[in-house]
C-alpha cells in the first residue's frame, strides 16, 4: 500500500489542536479528535459597498480593488461613472453619451466604453478622471460584449435589428473587423483579452449555453455552460473565466456562478443576490459583480474570492452578569479587563465598581461619589470617571482608579451629566452632555486638570464616544440624531452619519475603527450595532438584548456591552467579536 510520505514526500504531522494556519491541501492528524484534517480552498461571494447609483444594463472594467462602473439605466439612460477601491464606490467623470446596453474593457485608469442603446457605435476612452471620444465602431449595436484593454479591445455579438455575430478589434484609435462568432447572439458576457477572448451565454430567441474562444482571428467552440442563460455577467480570462447571474428561462433571475478552466465549466459559489443585467470586473479568484436588476434596479455589489480562508461573521455572545443591575453607568477597559462604575440601580444612584476578567464580574473599590449619567475612559487598572448627576445636582467631580481604589482628580470646568468620554486616564476627553440645556463643550484631561478644547458642532447629550484625546469620535445623542463628529485634538469636523439615528447608546474602539451599539430612538430600544471605518458606518450583527443607557468598552473587534435598561435595569453583559477570516479546516473521512 502506498503511504502518504511516498506520495507527498513528507510524513503526516500530529497536532493536539488544529494549527492556526497551514497550506491549502496539507494534511495533519488531530490527536485530540482522532481524525485526519486538511485545509480546503472554497469560492464565495460576499457583500461589498453599494453603487452610488442603482442601475442595470451597465458596463464594467478593472479589478476588484480598482473597479470601474459606467453607463446603464435607472429610470433613464445614465452617464454616471463610479470607481471602486475595494470597499466603496466614489464618483468618477461622466460619460459623454448617457447609454445602456454598452460594453466595457480596460482598467480603472485606462478604460474603454463602446456601443449601447440606439443602437450606438460610439466609443469613449477613460483616463482615470474624464472620458474622451475614441474611434467609432463599424457596426452600431447594443447588448454586446467586450474584453481586453483600451489599446487592444474586443467587441463581439450584440443587437442591431437582429442578433449579430460580428467581431471588431480596437487598437487605441480605430476598430477593424475580426473573425465572426460561430453563433450570432445578444445579451452575452465577455472575458479575456483581444487575442484570447471568451464569449459566454446570451440569447438568440432564447437563452443559450454556448461558449466560444477567440485566438485573435477566429472563434472556436468551447465547453458549454451547465445552465443556458442570458443577460449575465462575465469576468476573468479565457482559461480562468467566470459567468454569473443572468436570466434562466425556467427560473427568472439567477444567482448561479460557473467557473471556466479553458475547456469546461464547473459550479462556483452562488451570488448573494440573484439578478440579471449586471456587470463584472476582475479575475476568477478575485472578482467583482455590481448593479443589475432583481425585481427592481439594484446598487448591490458583491466580491468573489477563491481562498482557503472562510469568513466568520461578527457575533455577540453572552458574558457573565454584573453583580448590580443598573443603567446610566460608565465603562472603561477591554473585553477581558473591563470596568463598570456608577449608574442608577433602580432606587438610587450607585457608587459600585465592578471588574470583568473575560467571563465574570467581581467587586472593585467604590466611587467616592455615587452618581449616574457620568462618563468614563481608560483601563481597568487606570480608569477615569467624570461628570454625572446626584439627585438633581450636576457634577464636575473627577475620580481616578488604580485597579483597587478611586481617588479625587481635578474638577471639570463645566459640571454636566449625560456626556461622553474617550482616551486614557492621563489624556482623557469629555464632550457634550447636559447642564440646564444640551452643551457642545469639550474638555481635555492631562492627569491632573481639565482644559477647554474645541466645541462640538452640535450640542447634544446621551451621545456615544470612542477614540483618544487627539482622535476622538462623537456619535448619536439627544435630540435624536445620526450625526458623527471627529476630533483632531483641537477641533471637531463632521464624519459619516449613523444608519440609525439614536441616543442613549454606547461605543467602543478608535476613531477609524469604532463600534456603536444599543440606544433608543424616540420610542424604540435598539439592539442594532454599527461599525465605523473612519468614513462611514455599516450595519453589523445586533445584540441579543435591545437596551438603552448601557455602557461599553474594548475595541471594534473585541467589545463589551453591559448594563442599561429595557423597562427595568439590567445586569446583562454581551461580548462582541468582529468578523474575521479563518482556515477552512475539513475532517477527512472514508466511505
């Protein structure tokens, strides 16, 4: 019997637990589970940033991290161009001629647009900021396919008054005739380059599964798609192509993806959104799909990745309950070394302090002043508490925690409650809040005294905070708002708005990687969680318990939410783990 070593040249390694990283296809033996395991590569689509303008029958070019979308149809022909940076789209220069049913080629900075409804023979060239006219095609047509580069483009198929088989080659200024397709068709997809093109699917009077390969002069038949379809997307090369989405006669909009290896098609990962009349860009292993139509025009973007890594989505999990249920408290520290202090326990202001070790809370030293509506920052062993409310008296008192006891620090210049905090014990930041009205005041703490900083643009209370003294973040608050502001150590400027306007929420993280969670609108408690990337907020996994007046600590990827209230005070703790990639480990079985 042949051994693994004789085939592979190595012995199978033994591990008591699966290694954190190993090569795709590598086999090992897990001595704990008594099983052989390996890392397998898989292909999957995941959500990307939406187009600014939802549209169908558009064209695309470029790669996944530098994509280009142009033209298409919303309620009218569009001339819009958008550029993708791997996470979001931004506006580029408009096409000279608004049109749909066009084709594209090239890159984000050297793009090519040609054909379109009319039918049109117009060609335009993109330089990364503006489109200029190029040489006209010989055959005006729409619903054609294209591939290649700006200086070596290929146009094939499409519709004049009937489906056509003509092919044209572009040299950067002029189109010339190439070899005809074997099957005249429209609404097909394209991939590859001028001398190694790929024509995929489309329709004559019904969807077809035909594939054809171009060698620079002649088209020959390739392997058929498993599913005949039209108005689909295509990307990649002649020997590593991708066909996705489109219309299937018996099903309507399709989410199916197929991968081409130069001779045959095999099943790939399904699109998250079944759609037709979409566009694509990139390669078979790192692709991009955008726009199109479901039951309505869509702005959805999806990214295709073939990898031995799989994405684990963000999640909240239950942690240990606090010893004292309370709301309107403050927090500091990390997920595995958190600090909770102050608040209202349902009958009175609280001076209780509790320390979290990643699974359970234990009592710490009491605050000198029992209070609610205070703010906090810092670490479990170097915390800072400031502001708040005692009965009806607004507080300016500051206290510093050393891991066992609180001692008095310098008073704030403006006593207030329902404020937010950020930073550390020796470089703290307090902002917003309420005195007899909402305030915009910001103050900076140096470890002994507070000094005035730049005012918030919007006076507000019960807001969320994150970041540091020189890179702070303020978001949400009362009056109910979605506004976000960023602090640079002297002044606040507007940032991207929350998706859900809310107050009485909590935050964690830094200015460029923050987390907002919980809170309340005017009538409804929130469980919603949002992540901030320094520019915009995106929705993430919701908490198990919707609540307001809660506290938070930690980072965007490892956060802690605790306390708060629904209709009663809560002791609940939840732990947040952000989305991450991990090896796709599979157990090897025999049958």
